[in-house]
C-alpha cells in the first residue's frame, strides 16, 4: 500500500507520450486531456518549454488493489508543478498521481541517445490520427515502433512482441470527427484492433469531448488507471523478468 499522501512530494508522476503525424491535432488533444477544474487554461497546466510541450493534470487512482511502492524519480518539472497545484490530502479511497503529457515540438529532432533515455521513462502512449486521412493511422505503426521497443527493453528487460498483453498502455484517438458525415465503424485491421486498445473518436476542439460520466471520460479514466498500474508493476529500477 502506498504511504499516506500528506505532501506534494509524496505524489508520484506518470508520463504519457503523444504520437502521430504533424497536424493531426496532438496539441489540441493534449489541451483536452490535461484540462481539469484546477487547470482550466493551458498556462495553468503547462510545465515544460523548448523541446517538449508538457502539460500536467492530477488523476485519482482508486485504491482497490495492492501496488508496490514507486521508485524515487523526480521530474524536471516538479518545482513548477508545486507552484501550480495547491495540494490538499485526498480521501483514503484514492491515490493521487501527476499525469504529464509529452508532445514533441514538430520542428525539433532528438538524437538517438536522447530518445532512448526519454522513452524508457514513459508509462503510457496516446496514438493520434486524422479521421479524414487514414494514411495518418497507418503511419502510427512507424511512430510506435521505436518507443515501444525501448519501453519493452528497459521495463520488461526483453523485446516483447507488440501484440502481446502487458505492453505499455496505449490509447488510440481519431480526431476531426465533426468533419465526417457519419461516425465510422471500427475496422478489424485498425491499429486499435491490432493492439486491443481502446479508441476514442472526437472533435479535439470541443471542450465537452470528455464530459463527466460520458463514454470518452470513462475510457480516459480506464486508460490512466492502466498507466498507473504499468508504472507500479513494471518500474524502471526494479524490472521483473517475465
């Protein structure tokens, strides 16, 4: 059981990587995913500049299972978060986590060693594509390959086939739903089907896309819960052999 969270320093962080072609709506989607009552504007939740657009929110994980303690790892943005998030202890039934969403600035290229060092700390991935351009969905295979390989290498200590269970949690999001005449059906050969991942179709400029008690909000909460579980069950410094 995690220790009682009385101070900001007791709150662990999970990191989610946003992947997809340029122009599919990753930044707008990140704005939606990180938005909450206490972070209503991008300025109130943005903690990174330069190489990455990093936005952060709080997530309450239901304390319904025993999880190992998370390894000590301080995010570079921790000092900035402490100023943005007034901390109050949560109810005993929930465990509080910071969720950081990382969107690489389009014009920046990272060196291979920088990418590898970064990817191993990722606890979840959001794959984003444009519903009006299915090529952007096909390209997600290329976007996913290298991060998934590095995550598997460092968190599982071996190369894990992409379609095996217990890989890093993945959420697939199709944008520009408002531009279509009708809602498309899920394709059997889609990347979401191949990965057995939840898929959300939305207009990423609609602030009500993740309305409380809606289907999208339920999928997002379930995804964030899986991200927390992946972080705790497959920590970077104490990886188990499977």
